[in-house]
C-alpha cells in the first residue's frame, strides 16, 4: 500500500545521508592528494630550473672566460696623457642632416617621419675624430617607428628595410649618409653588413630594438688588430675585426651614425652601457693627442648666415654654387636638386625623364609621400629653427623681387644675416680656371667611357671567335675519331696554351681645344631653366638690393652698375627671341576676325552661284531689279540698255570699287580656284596676326616676332596649325615669294613685318590675289610651267566603288521591300554618298544622302573650302533607302527597284560585309537585322508589325515606276522604338531609316 512504501523510505533516510557524506569526504581526500602532488612537482621544477640556471651561468662564465682568453684585444692601460675635457666630445649640432632631432642633452636622436621623411636617411657626426689609439662608442635602438603602409596609387619602389641604422667612420666634410657609395666612409649596418664604396659584405648577425651595439676603432699600431673596426652586441663580439680601407688610413675619422625610422641612444662615455670582454677607453675620455676636435665657429654677431645667389641662366650659376660649397662645407644647400641627391643616397629610385631643368628637376618618384613635396614643405619650417648656415640656390626665384621677399620672410632678420650674392657678367680668373678643369674632366670621362665600350666589344668578339674555334676543333676531333685516325700531335697542339698579351691601361691624354679654352661657362647636360618657364618670367628679372630686405648685397664678378646694365641687355635680347606664353588675343582681333569670316563666306557663296548657270541668271535678275528700284526711288527712268561687256582679264583690279560686281554683275573673284582662296585667307590672317600681336602685347621693345614663333602665335590666335607644307614651300622664303605684297622680314632684327597698314580694307586682299592670279596665268600662257600652283588639299577620301547592281538585284516582278526575316539574300546596293562641295555656305550641318543609282558611277569633287578650316562632322545618312531591283542603269536606288519589283538574288555573307563597310559602317556585327534579312510585302520586324507612314518630302517616282512603289518611312517614334528593339545603344545617334 502507498503509506507503507512512504514509511519505508523514511526509515532509509539516515542510511542514505551517511553514504552521501562518505562520498564527499572521499572526494575531498582526492583533491587534497592531487594538490600535494602538484606542489611536489612545482618544487621539483623549481629546483631543476635553479640547477639549470646555475649550470648555464657557469657555462656562460666559462664561455666568457674562454672568449676572453681567445680575444686578441687586451685591456687598455691607464691613460696618463692629457685628456679632452668633459662635454667636448658629443654629437655635433651643426654637422647633421636637417631631419635629425636631438633630445635629452643630445643623447637621443629622433628622426622626422612626416610624409616623405620616412624614406630619407638621417645622419649625424661626433665633434671629434680618431686618428690614433683604440676607442669605443655605443648606440642603442630605443624604439622603432612604423612607416606608412603602401598606398594604392604607389608605383615606385620603397627602399628596404623600413627601419635601419648604420654606425661607422667618415672624414670631415664628407657625406653624412653612410653607405652612399662614397670612398670617404666605412660602416656596419643593422642587417649585418660592412659597407665601403659599392661593396657590401655580410660579416655579422642582425640587431634590432633594445640591442646595445658597441663599435671599437683600433688605430693603435702596437695592437695585433691595428687599423681595424669591430662590432660588439651586448658586450659580445659579433664579427671579426674588419680592416679600415687604405684610402682612410692616416686620417682623422669621425664616428658617424645614420638611421631611419628609429630612435637611437648614442653614448660616447665616460662609462659604457654594457662592458666588453676587455677594458677599452670611451671616446669622451680620449687623449688629446689621439683625436682631432672639430670646433664650430660661432658667428661674431650671433647670427648664422643665409646666402641667396643671383645669376643668369646658362651662365655658370650652379657651378658657382658648387664651388662655394666646396670652400664653405659648413653651409647647407636648400634646393630641389639637393633633395634629389638626398633621396638618391637614401636608396630611392627615380626614372629618368626629359624636359626638366637644373633649377626645377623632376621630383616624381612614383611614391605619393615623396611626390606631394611634403619634404620640401616641412624643411621650409625646420631650417630656420636650426643652427646652420644656409645657401638657397633657387635660380628663377632669386631673380624675381616678389619671390625673393617671400623667401626672405622664412628667415627672420633677428636670427639670420641675409646676404644676396650676385654673379652676373664676366667671371673671375679663379672661376674660369675651375671651369677649365671641369671641362677637361668631362672630356676624360667621356674618352674613358668610349674606351671601356671598345674594350668590351673587342672582348665580346674574342669570346665569340674562341667559342667558334673550339666548336670547329671538337667537330674535327669527332671526325678523326670516327675515321680512326691518330691525332695525337693535333691534340697536343690544341692543348698548348696560347700566349695572351696583357693589355695595359694607358693613361688617357685629352687636351682642350682653343675654342674650349675660351669658354667662360660650362655646358650642362640639362638646361638651367626650361624655355616655357623662362618665357613667362624673364621680363620680371631684376638685381637685388637692400630695399628687398637683404642685410648685405655682394657682387662677386662685376660691379653693381655693370651687372645691372648686363641684366637689362640680356632681358632685351631675350625679348627678341623668346615667345610670350601667356599672350591672349584682344577684342579688336576678335571683331576683325569675325568680320573677315563672314565676308569670306559670302564671297565664296557668290563665286559658287556665279558658276551655276541658273543661279547666275537669278543673280543678274536680282541685280536688274535692284537697279530699277533704285532708279524709281530717285525718280529717274529705269535703265533700258544692257550692261556693257567687260573683259575681266584686262580690267584694272585696283580701280574696281565693288569686288562683288565689276560692272556687269560678275564678281572680281569669279575665276578663283582652291589655291587662290587659300592664299587670300593666308594674306589676311598673317596681316591681322602681326598687327594684333603688336597691339595686344603693347611692348615697344618687341613690336613683332621671329620666324621660329610664327606657328606658335598663329595657333594661339586662330586655333589651328600652321605648316609651310600646305604651300609646298621648303621655308618661309618660299611663302614670302607667294605673298610678298603682305609679309616681309626685317633684315636687321629678323622680325616679321606687315607690308600693309592696319586700316587696309579687306577688299584690297581680294584685289591682290586677283592680280597675282593674272600674273601666274600670263606666265603660264607664255610657257612658264613653274607659275602653276598646286597645293595639297586636306579633302576626305573618295567613296569606294560600289559592286555591280546586277549581282545583287534581280528582275522579278515583286515589289521592292526590306529583307525578309530568315532570308539569306542581301539588300540592294546603295549608291555612293554625296559630298558637299562648292562654296562655303555648304559647310552647314546638313546631312548628305546616298545616291539613288547603284550602277551609275559618280565623279568625286573635293570641297572648295580652305584646307585649314575646322573638320566637319560626319553627316552621311541612310535616307537613300534600298533598291528592290532593276538590274542597272540610272533607274536603281529608292524608286528604281519599284519599277521592276524584283526580288533580290542571294549573295555571299562576305559580300554583305563588304557592302556594309563600303557604306561607312564601323562594325558590321553591330548592324540591325534588316541588313541580313529580307521581307516581302509590308515590313515586319521580329513579329512586331510596323505600318509605314507616307513621306511627303520624298522625290516623285520615275515614269517607269508604278504608283504603289512610293517611298515610305517610319514615323520618328516608331523608328526609335524599332532601333531600340534591334539592340542599338543610342537610338538618337542612329541615322534615319527610309525604305520602300
């Protein structure tokens, strides 16, 4: 029963509780046992580690003792000689690159990393150089800066590694960038290489952040490691002693540090950060006799100096700057060319480009942080805050007063003495001697280069000949072996070595020519200033003065008066030869040019109408009506007599008052051909150009320009190219011979001059051309064939000849229509496109149509417009339609096919492509479906019925054509819908469809 079951469970409760408590106790015992075992294991591990550390320490001590016993360097004796004073040896505040940021009492060196500075190496030298004894100094990499990631538009190669340090020795006045290929320095780098000139040799392990590296310089002749340098990391030698190059021995070598994207701690003593296996004196505790201390001469007035050289292009400007820096190595150059040199020494590569100058070279490296000129921008702010003397060789900027003032404002007068150094005129004898040395050195280098090329070519030929001989001998030996002949003697002969004559390098002897000895300036590979920059700025060049803000203006070559006069004469000579890049046509030119274009268009239209018989009658009738009306207004009787006959060839052209009517309604230019119209335009255009140039420039020193700038100004004013080839002329003299009544050349100044005055009526140019035409005609009549003019015409190419109509058109009685869907027969051939020709009024945006006759051959007539008029857009259309048959003759085309109502016969697919190409289509594969299919009856396109609408402007059908064959076309909306369904991308750009 239920109550009995419950009672039994209650009776068992105490027993179950006891069992649960026992299980918990067992669990606790297990946990305690495991904890005890873990403690024992930990104690054993600690004891084991202690033993290992003790053993390791003993091994390290033993190793250190062993190394100490094998180390060739011995402990340095106590120095008893006079030592340099405390604080004398340290980092130089002036002998460092501008991106070196010293801090913590010149013990920490930090770099600039903004923009392109992250790719440039920083360098700093100590204030003392070692010339004897054995001394050490230390560096420690405190932190490594993360460089910017590679940008998407980066094309140039970034020098690796991103974080770098080099420690070594260099001569005073040499480059602060160690490892730049110079023979004036030797160094170790953090990658484990020793570097001298172009040689890099792996000698040690790498070192990075937190590593303390010591460099020992041993110049003690009594030491077994004399004239060597060694590297130690954390007090342990990591490379064998490296010999100091012969070129550097016997000189005072200054400890130098070069680094990039790292912060470096430099320690010159008196105590080392990490002791070496042997005792060695620190550089700050060196004996005075063993070191040369570089003393920085402080300016007397407490101001550093900034020099702004002022000179003329191509007159030795940059050679003078180089000579100045050679004499004054404590000056730092701030210029674009110096930035390029700095980047090159830092490992940045720049592709060679053309069209740049020494003053403003190409600064594109393909690296955005370098190309944005951030380095130059930061330097302009950093330089005035440092304790340096500067020279700023900006050729163009220093010649212009406004830019000089802007440059001076960056160097405050209370911190810097601002000096202008003018180098204009005849150089000094010292400078000329220096130039002669440079020219001679360039010639020697060129001769040496040619000799190296010659020797390399001879060596290449020798190797080829030697290889050929060996191949011949091998072939002969194989033949002898195959024939079984004994060739021991020949083999012995082949084994004999040929004596090679050793070619000794003879000294290259190069002498200067008399012409080179007379030179005062050296010709540089690149110009000092580009022509475009010079043309825009030379007129504003001036000699500096104290009014510009300079504290001192010095003239190194010529006195102030002569230098000023030379500059003025130079500017005047440039005005005669340099073009005006920023010249713009004035309003008077625009008005005259517009008037001329309108008159020329009217004249050409009138000439074209006069040649047409029907239009000529209309012109004469209009003229008679005008005379009658004029007489009625005056109250006179209308003239009854006809116009007198006038012999146009015997008429005095300059007595004609109206060039559009010589007296009988005929225009004076009625007989003009293409060459006459072309020369008419040329006469007036050059006349207008010369007068407009003088008025727009408004410079009395430059009333005109020379022949070399004619094309430039012609394009600037008329927006089209000028070419003497258009006149079949070899030079300008050939053109002047044709238009000598309009253009002349001044024999003294070589300027182009107009023959006619500015107020000359435009009709006079028509009279000049007519007179010239008559003269040529008289010469031709006399048998002088040279009088005939034939100018090349820039006319469009004639259309391709159409295939015979009989091959594409049949004689069936069906009505013409578009191709049926699924049919393989091509459409009927269309005639060649008609081109606008004749007078200039036909240069409108009208559309030419295809000829209605496919079999009749049409002669090609070039346009009569000037060859240098603007190119017209393509205006041909498809309004010519398709011919439905007709087999030939002039009855083909739109209406001819309806006369016979024939079904087109099948043609090959290649002929269809040829037809489409001849019709002017760019891509046959893009043509609509109706070019490949043929419909009978009403046009239907892909199941979409289109009801054609009547075209009111269509030509009437010929007599042979039935009435139902009238041409029809789609309405505009349906036409565009149809083209859209056929896959055209831009229906509005497609030609209109018209078919029968």
